[in-house]
C-alpha cells in the first residue's frame, strides 16, 4: 500500500506531500497580499479595537476574572492560565497577518466568546518578515518591508482578557527576508552560490546558529508582548527535488537533518520554559504514520520529544488516493484524522508521553471534492476525540470561519474518548 512504498521510497513521497502542504500555507500568503489594501483602509479604527472589544462583551464564564494580571501585567483569567500551562487543551483558529489589523479580529473574538474556541494562532513572523515593530536591533535588521502592526501588544492583551490563548506562529527556515539580509547563512549549491527552490526562493540554513538566535529573539519579544505559546512553522528543510541542484549546508558538522531540527526545538523549549511559555511545532501530517524520516528532515520521534505539543497538518485533501486503504481520503475526513492521530498517540506512548501532546491542524478549506463545510469539521473533530485527544486548530487561509460555525459547540466540553477508540488494525499495511 501507499505507506509501505513511502517507507521504501521516501524521497518521492516527501516531495509530493511537501508540495501539497506548502501550497496550503502559501495560500495564506497570497490572501494576505490581496487583503493588504483593505487592511490598510481599516487602520483608522485600529487604535480603538482594544476599546471596542472589551470585557463587557465577554460571557460571564469568561469575564469573571479578567482583572487578574499575570507576569508582565498581561491579563490572565484563570481559563487562560490553564491554557498557558497546558492543563486545558486548546481549540483554536488560525489568524493570518492582516486579519489581526482589521475588524475581522473583533469578529473572531466574538466567535471565541460564544463557542468552544479558546486560542488564536497569530502570524508574528511569516515568509514576508515580522508582523510587528520590534525593539531588538537584530529584529529590526530582519523585519522585512511588509506592513507591520504598531499596537500588536495591546491587541494581544485584549485577546488575553477574553480568556483566549494568543499563540505566536513563527515561520523559521523558509524565510526569504532573513535569507536576503543574511546571505552568509543561506543554503548553498556545490559551487558555493546560493541555492533556490522551484519558486526561486532562498532558504536560510537550519544549521546556522545565527538563524536560531534570530528566531529565538523573535519568540522572546512575542512573549514579552503577551503571547502565551510559541509555535514554530516550517521546521524543515526544502524539498530536494532531483531537478534542482544539490543542497549544501555550511555549519552542518556531521549532524543529520532530524538531529538539527530536534536540537533547535530542544534549545527553544529550554529557553522559553524559563519564561513560563510552552513550545510547539507544525509538521507534515504524513510524519505521524511514516516510519522513516521525510527528506525534509521531519521524523516523529525526535520532534515529539523536543516540544510540548506537536501539530501535524493532517488535512484529508493532502493524502493521495489509496492512503489508509481509502479510495478518496478527502471524502473520508473522520477516517484520515482518526487513523493518523491514533498512530501519533501510539508512537508517543512508546516514548513514555501520555499527555495531551498532539493538537492536529484540521482542514477548514476546500481542495477538490467534496467541498468542506460544517459537517466535515465535525467529522474531523470526532476523529480527534476518538483518537484520545481534546485539542485541535482550524486552518482557513483567509481566517474566514462563518460557514463552519455550526460545527462549533457553544461551550468547551471535553470530548476525548477514554480509552481511545482503536484504529482499524490493517489500515497502515
């Protein structure tokens, strides 16, 4: 079956999967560019957002203790404190760069106030640079030319006051801005010149300690603004297509790809734990079921042991026909999520990890048929719960979730099955 072939021919599978997953992440970038003008037109009301969306609009259960303050004088209601510590699993929405700066954020806060949603994954740094005006000179150098928020800290405090966990999404190694500003820390070709991917983009070198430090300091500034969790995305190498020149990595010093990704995440976790914040990472969905290492460097065991939470992108539309013996995986959202996340749990248990350690990204967009709506969200959520977990995050590139609202419960109730529902024993053969 498909997953046996993946283990034996991982290069081709990784390339195919990576292209699919990357395409979804890139949609948000295109959407952000298309919405930049409309976001700029909304800036006149930007400074009033924290006032317009205030504690008076919060349902009693979330508003009860919004006057309590946490470290750094950031609002920390009891429910938020539980989310930051990980004792309450997060159910979140992705909030792309420009949605933070428009009335859409007010709308998203309203969704969280009236449903089970309790977390926002917010673009702090993406492929186009920072989404805030930094104070750190190193960050200023690598900020990029995209429009940046002047009041992100105030907006984060507003989000916190509503009992919503603000999660800082930080794109790490696919960083064209840092690559442009630090050409000495890019992936190279054999002749020493800069390597480019199929889209002509340059990537920073995952082995470069200077790149590590830059991303760590982005995270630290986000934490100081009030973000309660750091989520690293593009924790991987670019796809090594045979049609492209070989990738050469200065500073490699004999380390493998999985080893250096694990080292980066372990260093981050140790550093941010001292600030009271957990470290999480996005990975390809295939990593949960493939036994070996994808050519982009991701393997379940090293990554899982290096972070507080793993977020596999198990979008059903990204699995080839025949995966898990399913003729059309996109039409079987429950099966895809249940099988893939059950396998993640099984692998974690072998590592001695038995906590709420897996929080999958769920598909809130349509690629092919059937189109995705509330029913498909409900089926994916059911797959998560039957696999033994309570947390998940919805990915919709433009942060438009209204069509999926019927799938969201009005209050947060633990739904995970204890013990979990066993996955079909033969589906990974």
